[in-house]
C-alpha cells in the first residue's frame, strides 16, 4: 500500500518539476512566450483551490473514491496536455491536471494517517517526503532529456504508466479501515495518557463530550448508509474555488503581468475579498460546509494552519531565489545549482523520519518550536556568507535547513491528524496543505517585490549605462557575461547577492512569525485521540 501511495504522490510531485526544463521547446513549438508562466500558475491555482473541496469530499464519501477520481482526472489532463495544439489549450489542460492533483496531494496524506498508527506515521510520511525530494532532483533532468532527445509531449505521457499502476494498486489493495466512536482523548507530551475527569482539552471541550461542530464517527455500515444522505455543499465549493482563484491570480500575476498599484490588481484583490465574504455567509448556513468553522475555532488546527502558512512563505527563499543566487553569484550551471538546492531535500526526509523520537519525549508543539527556531537561525546565517563564496557554503546552509524543517513540519501535520477522527481528518489535512500553498503564493509575491526593490535601489546609479533593473533581466544579462565589462559584471553579482540576502532575512522573519504562533496560539499538549479508539 505504501508503494501505491508513493506512486500517487509521485504523479503530483514529478509534474511540478518536469515541465520547467522543457519550456523552451514548448514555446518553440506552440508559441505563446508572453503567457507560458501560466503553465505553472494555472496548475498551482487548480491544486490549491481544490484542496479544501477534496478534503471535505473524502470525509463524506471516503478516501478511496476521491483518490481514484483524482488520479483519473489527472491522467486525462496529462493525455490532453500531450495533444495540445496551442499554448492556450495546453494551459487549459494543465488546469485539468491541477484539478486532479489537488485530490492526490491531500488524500494521500490523509490515507497515510488512516492506515498507520501514530508511531509508524513518521516513517510513512518520510517516504512520501522522499518522493518530493527525488522529484525535485530527477524531474528537471528527466524533462530536459525528454524534450531534448524525444519530444516535449512525452513529459506528460510518462504520467500514464505510473498513474495506471498506482490506480491498479489502489483499486485492488486499498481497504479503508472502519470507524469507531472515540471514547476519550489524550494529551500528547511525554507519552499518551488519559485526560483527567473534569478537565478540558486544549480545544475547549470536556473529555467524553463532542466539540461543537464535531460529528461522532459511525460504524462502517452506518457510514455507508449515512454517506448516501450527505448533501454536498456545491455552493460553498464554488465560492471557495472562485475566491481562491481570484486571490491567487492577483498574487501570482501582480508585479509580473501588471503593476501592483494598478486596476487589475485592485480588481482581483477586491473581487476576492467580496467573494470571501459571500463564501463565509454560505458556509455558515450550509448543513455540511466545505470549510467548517471548527477548522479555525480549534486552537490546535488554527495554530498549525497559520504556522504552515508561514512555512510556505519562507520556502520561497530556497526554492525560487537560491537557484538564481547559485547561477548568478557563484557562477554555477543549472545542474550544479540544482544540486545546491537538493541538499535540503536530502536532510528533510531523514529528519522527518526521526522526529518521532523527539515528539514522543517533548510533544508535538515543542518539537516544532525547536525545528522552526533552528530554521530561523540558519536563515539568518545565509546573509553572512562571504561574497562570492564557494558552492559548499550555501549547500551546507540548505542541508541544515532541511533538517530543521523536517522537525517542524511533520510533527505538526501528524499532531493535527491525531487530534481528529476519521470523519474530520480529510478536512483538517486539506486545510493545512491549503494554508501552506497560499503562504507560498503570498511569499512569491512579497519576496519578489523585495528582491526587485533591492535591485532597483542598487541599479539606480549603475557604474555603466544599459544595465538591467529587475531580477529576471539581471539573470539574463549574467548568462552572457562576455557582453559585460568586468566592473559591470561584478556590480550585477553584488546586486543579486544583496537582493537574495534580503529575501533570506524576510524568510527568517516568516520563521519568527511561525515560532510566535506556536508559542502564543498552539496548546502545549495536543488533544490526541487514543489510538485504540480510532481507526
């Protein structure tokens, strides 16, 4: 079953990286250079805005049908992408892929929590993290090979055999566990223990009583019967989808396709605010809302949502700006720059797999506090690197950062999943992933503005005329150093170095915000439901 989950996750993970190196061939064949960024933005939008919808549907109808539907939609989208006849059609089909990818990301994580007990989840989640790590390294290389020696359409066709095998394994072997009624909660700290009578759990409810808005999981037979009576909140789903689409479009395209202070930015941001208000009204009136109010009323889940939103924010520094730093400042090629970044993906799964040894002693929150505090110190160390420096120096920073973030993210995800029953786990997991994705979109917009602002100030009075004024143009200029004087080349590299240093300082601020959220909002001990009373 682990193999099936890893293959399902591989579909979403590999697709996010394999396309990047094939962009020149795609543009050369289909045209549309001005809008090719929507190959990534359209996919990201579809994945992000569908996460809450699929989370609720998996709680209502079960994980297996949602995951199967997601894989089928993803494979249909992949096949359509391979037959695209124009950039517009390819972008539309990438959105179809994203509609399936949203089901893959959230549902696979939820199934891992359903099938495996608390003590085994770090090992399983670490294997899933390894899929993302491997994809981040192998995806660009595989995409380049297929685009260079075969045809770019094969980068989508390779999804089909992987997806078919994953689909077969899931259909044949996935057996969802039955739900039993939890009779007590426990607090997680130095172990699992019964909550004392008369005391309240960290979400404000007394043991033995249902929290407001919670449903008591039914027996397997009752679940099947009740599922037929469930009413899907399609109005809420549409509201969530539309609100997320407008907001993420504003964040992704602002400062790129149009200035931040412009009519399109105001229109998209204002429209998303209006739709958000309408969606809240719809959700408050819905019998079974897509995003239930308890997601934000419970301290544990709300704190983790905010903390992982900050994680998405800070992850923009290494994933987006480090490759530019490695190529522009250190003078590395694309492959070598990718290896600098991959150092983080090597230590992250290892740290995550070992995190249970820490949180079983000190608790979920304290483990995450240790991880994010170390991450903040490591991010603050990046601006102290010498100029231009050696490649091993940022690689070491990334290796340490991956270890710290492995201690931060996984205990929070496992901790939240352990505080809810089967009927709420999909929604809780999806809310975490949704906040992390939104945080990443916000981070790309904010840190892109920071980097361009630093470059603009450094290049306001350049030593020689004709130098570029933004990060993309600087990177392009540095790809052809022979066209620059030695003085101009040195100046541009120092400008990029200063811009990336500021971004890493901003990432350290995001880590500090996550730390503050955990210390102020998160309960000291998560209200874990006893293992033998759940799945």
